[in-house]
């Protein structure tokens, strides 16, 4: 029989002995390794800490050497050295000894007899503990988690701290559940992937890990436990519930070889890390209640929570620098304006309080130098001052606390508020009023009204709280006032506004139930009206406004106002009307679903003069509407008043279908020529609109032939 055949039969015989002979030689253990000529079987073995291995010699003369490598003479560097003395094997098996492996790690060993190690008689035992990392990663066979409702937090911990949690050092880990993770993501304004790459996440996770093993029975009220981060967490107990830094421990004693895990309902944060946002610094300060309220009422709370720096690809606003005035500073500002703090916080100046003190960009004190100019949200320049003693000012106001850091900016505290430039309440056209209302009595929910005069933003107003507020502002004769209303929140029920001119006439109003609408093209110092104001109401059934569309209103054949409508369901514009005034309404459609656009015109008594509401098509133009007629005696009922035109007007211009010509001259013919000099229309004049619907889009010259000579006018045709 060959040596190879002999070894094979011997191995089969030894395997049969596994269930019989081992018990006879009293070599009981969790695992058994057989020694035959030139091999350990199995040569590689994985066990758990605390388990035992029996070494049984069934052939030849061998020892077990777990100290120094027989071939190199160098130490195996095993977690713990081990060895068994030389013995001679028998077919019944000789129990060389049983070794208990308590310390995790890889143990290498060989046979130190003769040249056995050189011939391949080497082995290794991997004492692989069921560590905290294993506990967090879940069952590798089934894929099922060992810790329910902690996937994102355990993933983050094993990602950043896997080596530590897989070591032989004992830890107690407080793991936030999924609700806690969702709450911190919302608090930080970050998605899960941005949160995972957040650069302070590792130290925050370290603060959840306590050195040593503390089972639930070992935790008690008043304990202060050291964390991997270096700060201590506090254990408290209230109503039978254990808490760590205020977070309730909701599930306990998930054991591992190197410690224990408890599940908590909140995330923990060490002291000294920046706040989540500049908003959080203000909100959590006991000395900035008025500034906090101003930020909320001007609608900047959500803006100041955005994380442009942590989420650079999200297109979010920020970062921000806040110069936060204390409550005492705001109270002093109110007194300087002749108001109580309650009056001031209810006034229209509360938005100025917010906008004056907010700067775009991260302005930490290391970037400050004397004379640095920054621009605030109110579009005003502020100047940084640096004193010889290295203290700082903003517009001469002392900065008493610098560099309160957040992940989206920085907050500095100032001991006086930046003065507010109160607009002049009177212009050459007197004083107008913006009246703001809220039916629910709790103010507007982030809604703002923007007042623009002659194309420049004049003021931004809101209703802080209560049922109503009045903002007065001066307007000069001939100015054009535009009113824009916007709310980022859909819940604006009960919010509305009205505009009154210098004669206390209502000339504009928002739609009902707080719809975000605009009132554009309000003319200052319009002449007094004999029969009140007509109301022109633009409507859009899907709430998108007319977009690029607009309505031109002609009074007595002269363009009076162009009304645009950018957003919302409806908006109203009020126009003074005199007896006998003739109105024409020319509508130009926009680019998105114009069939949902419509308009209605009411007289001063609320009666409908024009009704162009339709879901099927864009509204028609309407001409020759008389808003009101003066009452006359019965004897004169048959008299008619004829409108006499002293000037020549062609309208609408631009025109799409019908062109009206009003004149006091005698017109004999009408000729229209395109820009190439080609005559495209030549007809005797008739007192009816010209049909230009067949003309191509472009510019044209209209020639009116009169006995006194030709008159020329430029028009544009649009489609």
C-alpha cells in the first residue's frame, strides 16, 4: 500500500472516530483539530470568543506551537500565545489538550517537530467575536436586521466607526431610531446622502458611544458617562423612563461580545459643534424673541434654515450672516420711533427689522476689516468697523458677541438695532394706504405684499398678527404703483388687502381668501370721478394668472392703463369713471392655457358691464362701454350725447384683429403700407373698425388721407 493510500484511509478512519473515540479519550470541546503526518485538519477554523478547541494526535509525533514561527523564528503575534507539548499519535487518538480562546483575533500556529512546518503542517484559528458592528450590520445569512428601526443610524455608525465597534474594547452605544433620524434630517434640511457626508457627523456619532459596558440595570438617575467624543452624557430618570441627554431609552440590552446597544428616540449632539442653522441660533436664544418674530413674519424662517454649504448641488439659498439685535435693542428702536414695543411689532416696519440685519454670505470676524462694506436684505450698504483694540462695529453699533457658528452661516449679536429709514407718508399726490386683513385674527402666514413705485421696489409689507394693519406711504403725481402679493404657503385662507388712494377711494384689492394676486398700473392722482370707480377683475380658473397676457383699458379712445396678471385666481383694478366716459377693453393672450383666462367689469354699484367669463376660449375685446350716464329730465330723455374727439387715435396698438380710428378730422381714405413699402390696404374711410386680421405680424404705416393733407401713424400687428 502506498504512503498516499495509507494516509487517505487513515483520514477516513479518523473522521469515523469523531463521534466515538473522542469521548473515550475525554477530549470534549466545542471544536476538534486532528493532527496527522504533516497536516492539521481543519487547517483553518473560525470560532467565537470563549469557545474551546481540542487538538487530537492520530498519527505521528507532533506538538502545537502558537508562539514563534518554526520556519522564520519570528513571533506569530497572536492575541495570546498558546502551545501543547509533543505527543505520539495513535489510531485511537491522543488528546493533546483543550484550549479556550477568549480574546478575539487570528491565531496562527504550526508543528515545531522536525521539518513538519516546512512540509505544510500549519494552521490558523480566527476567533471572530459577534461584535457591536456585527450586531448593527444584521444577520449575514438571512439579511435580516438584528436592530429594528435603526437602519440609517447603524449604517452611519458602521461606516464611520466600524473599526472601533469591531474591536476588543468594550462600549455602550445609544443608537437613534428611524424617527429620530428623520427628525434630524428635517432639522438639518438635508437628505440622507447629504447627511451621511456631513463633515461633523463622525464626532456627533462618537458622542453616542460610551466607554464601558452599561446594561439597563447598570443605568441610574444622575450618572455622567464618558463618551468616545470626550464629553460626558447625562443619565436621568423620570416617570420610570431612563433618558440619555433627554432622549428616552426605548429598547435595551442588545448584547455583543464587546458591549451592548440601547435604542433611543432622539439623536444626541455634543456641545461646541455649530448649530444647524442661523435660524436655530436665533430661535433658541432667550434674548432675541422680537428678532425671531420679525424673521417669521417676513417669511424668512425657512430660507434661513437652508443648507447651501452642506448641500452645494441643491440650489438652496445661503449662507447667511445675521447681526442679531437683542430684545432690549429692539425695544429701544421702537421707543425712538415713538411706539411701544407692541405697536412696533404690529406695525409695517417689522419686515425692515428683519431685512436690515441679514447679509448674504458667511461673514466670520476673521474676514472683517475696517471699512468693509456689506449689503443687507433691505438693499442698504452697511459698514464694518474694526477698533484699535480689535473689537468690531456695524454702522457704528458695537458687536458684543461674534461668531456664533451655524452650518449655513454665522450670527453676531449687537447691542442696538440698525435704524429704520421710515418712508415719507406724504408725496405730491398725498398719502396712499395699504390695508391688510386676516379673518382668522392670527396674521398672515408668510404672505408678503410688495409695493413698487415707478418700477422700483418701495416696500415689502406683511400683517404680523391680528385682524388688520395699515401701511401709509407717499405717492407723487404721475407715478405708477404696482402691487404684488406672494405667499409660499398654500394656507392663506382669510388673508386679503385693499389699496386706497389719496382721496380714500378703493382703487385695488386682492382676491378673496387670500389668493396671491397683483394690482398693476395704478395711476397716482387720477382725476376725480363723477360716478365712482369701475372694477376690472381679471380671472384665471387654474390659478396661473395671465402670465404674458394683459388687458388694455381705453377711456374715451385713449389708453388709460395696461393691466398685467402674473399669478393667482383673480385680481382687481379700480378705475375712476365720469359721466359719459366710453371704455374699450382689449385683451392680449399669454403663452400658457389662455383659454382659462377671463375678465369681468363692474360699475360703481356692482352691476356687470362686461362679462367675458368662459372656459372654452380666450376672452374677446369689448368696445364702447359707457360706465354711467348722468340722469336728465324726462323732457330731455331723447337727447343723445355724442362724443367729440379732438385728436386722432388708432387703437389698440399693437393690434391683432380690429383697428379703431377716432378723429375730429374728415378722413377720405385709409392706406396701410408694410415696411417694404408695399401697400396692403387701400379703402375709403368708413366709421367702423378696420379688419386687419389678414395682415402678417409686423410693423406698418397707416396713412389717413384728409382734405388738409395726409396724416401718418405707426402700428404693430401681433398674433
